[in-house]
C-alpha cells in the first residue's frame, strides 16, 4: 500500500487529468478507493476494471 496514492484517490479535489495516471499506478487498495469516486468518466471506469483483471 502506498498511503500517498490512497490519499490522492480519496481526494475529491484531484484534477480529472490525474485520475488516469493514478489508475495506472494503483495497487489494490488505491484501486478500491478509486472505485468509490463519483466523478469517473466511462473511460476511467473501463481502465479501472481492466486494471483489476490483470
């Protein structure tokens, strides 16, 4: 777990353009936090789902 990435994932003020790179760098806990974001685009949701299938 990377506490910084988890914190960023939970931060509602994180700019949308940083969510994609965060999805790519996410470990399981960070991905879990990202999954609860309401502001994800359909592309970001697809990337998050694809990441979890690796």
